[in-house]
C-alpha cells in the first residue's frame, strides 16, 4: 500500500514537473512570438547622403529614418554580389509564398509581384513625374493589409524605386527641390533639356535628369527605336554608362556644376522620401507592431556619382555601388544588445538571418551566429551587369578587381584607402595573385544566385 501511495505521489510530482516545463516554454514563446517582418528596400540608396552613416554636422536629409533606427543597428559594411536588384536575387527568390504560409506567415503582396508592394507599374515607359504620387497609395495599401493582421504574423517586402534615375520626378513642385537648387541652377536644367544640340556633349546629365525618349530625336541612331519603349530604355541606359559619353561630359566646362546639380536633386528626392516614409517607419503608431516587428530599411543597391568615372549603378563593382546602407530595428520585446558591426557582412547572411527568424530562431545568439559569424562573410565575390568585371572582397580589408574588357587588374587596401583610389597590385603581387586564384575558383558561386547573362535594373 505504501509503495502504491509513494508511486502515486511520485507520478503526480513528475506530471507537475512536466506541466511546469510546458508552462515555462509557453511563457517563453509568448514573450518571443514569431515576429512580423517588414523590409523596406529603397532603390539607388547612398550611404554618403545619410547622416546616420556619414555624420557631417549638417542638418540631416533623413531625420525620420535616423530617429526610427536610433535604437537599432546601422550596418556599414553589408556587401552585395550585385549592383542591381538585390531584393529579387537574395530575398524574393528565397522567401516564396508557400514556404512563408507553411511557417504560419501571411504574405503581403499586391497585384504586380508576390511579396513586393511596388511603387510603380511594371511597364518601362511609366511617367516618372508621377512616381511620388504612386508611393502614397501603395503605402496606404500596405497599411490597410497590416491592419488586418492580428493573430498571425506578416511578411512584407516593400520595394520603392523613387530614388532610381531618371530624376524627372524630383523636378516637380511636390518634390521640394526648390529648397536645394538656386534659380540659376533651375534655368541651367531647363536650358539643357530644351536645347537638343547640347545632348551629345551632356548626354549623361540630361538622361539622368529626364530620361525622355523625346530627347533623343536629334540622334539619328535612335529614331528607329522610338516605337519600342523597352529598347529605348536600354538604349538610354547604355548611353548613360558608355565611357565615351561620360568622359566627354566630364571634360565639359559645366561638368562640376552639373554633377553638383545631380547631387542636389538626388538629395531633394531623398529628403522627400524620408518625409513620405514617416508613418511606416513609426509602424503607424501601433505599440503591438513595435513590440514584435523586425523592421529593415536597406538600399537595393548603391549609386555612383562619378567617384570612379561612372554614373548610376550596375556597371562596375566599386563600393559606392555594391555596399548599400542597411538599418535593422529589432522587436522591443527581444531586448537584444548588439553593437553596430564594424566588419564585412555578406548580403546573403542577412537573408539567412531573416530565414532563421521566420523559422523561430529569434535570439541574440541566432543573429550573431547567422549574420556576424556567417562563413560567407570572409570572401565576397561580385560582378557587374555585363559580367565583364569581377571582384573579391576578403576579410573586410583587401579588394581585388579584374576588368576583363579593359585587361585591368586592381588591388585596394580598404583599411588605408576606403574610397578605392590607389591600386596597390604592384606593391603586393603575391597577394594579388592569391586573391585572383581565389576569385577564379569562386566565380561559379555567382551562377548559383543569378543567370550570368543580362541583369535587371
């Protein structure tokens, strides 16, 4: 009898321990529920114009972005393999709708592309002057969809092309450009866009500002293309990145002034975009969203402003194109303590971490393991749009570039030369040779991410 009583007591105690363990586990799960994930991808975003990355002591162009991520992480060295369309290559390809649904997530998508709340229609010949007007309804759509999600987490990837050239949308009264340009500079823009004879000598400047096919009517080689907007668009792009056109413009007496105008219009657009994004950056003032949402703001790619004789993106592998800004804000309930990372991080490592968060790994150690300690970070290979230029970035310090089209090899010490201005390949021939072998051996890794032929802008 005593044995039976003892056995009953012991069994009851074990049941109590198991129940306690289950209760504790549920408590932890309730404190760390599956997070909402909201990724804001901003096309053509430059760190150089963002005070949070490049403190200048001047009034910030992005005060709302700065404020939204003050308690988050500013990742200064997230490095991509491509200077275009990182959202598709790293994220949309990995996070398909069925997988997310299977993980218990609702996917916020619109009628254009799954997982992407686009800000413009999918046709090439949209009127970019209306771009700022396209953003508001799309963000309102996002807000409406988020408001429906109470019991299940959501996953949303919002891609905004407002910063992408041409900058015509930055030349309307709603953009706020009057605050940035002088009357003389406005008259100069009007004159260049009004007088077709200036096109050949100032083509990159005119096309970056306007991108209008009508500008090319004075160029005989483009007349047959006028009925095909897609061919016109890529014709415009090819002229913009053409070295001859860029060199001709750079030799013009108005070059410095015009490059300054492009920068000012870009900054005006960035300042306007910061204003437009304020509600979503604040997660619409909802405390429940702030408590349990991973908010990421990232550049889809960077943008060159002639630092190395190039304008735009995709055409080379310099850091101003391949190292877009990335900002991360964790859910408040996580209470993570992670300092800003001053080390090289592969863009794919960030996608790996989001994947782990979707699968329920939401601790500080998971972020450190997946992002900071990811072995993919040590060697990062990259290529340009035409697949003629490749680079290998090693350990955050050395960068080796092979330009096969121009038979040029370059090595940069990023520790002493972060702007990649001094080629030290001749001073370090053994290191250059070793990195070239490493680059050659790893080129196949790029094919696993994307088709090595044409790219999307």
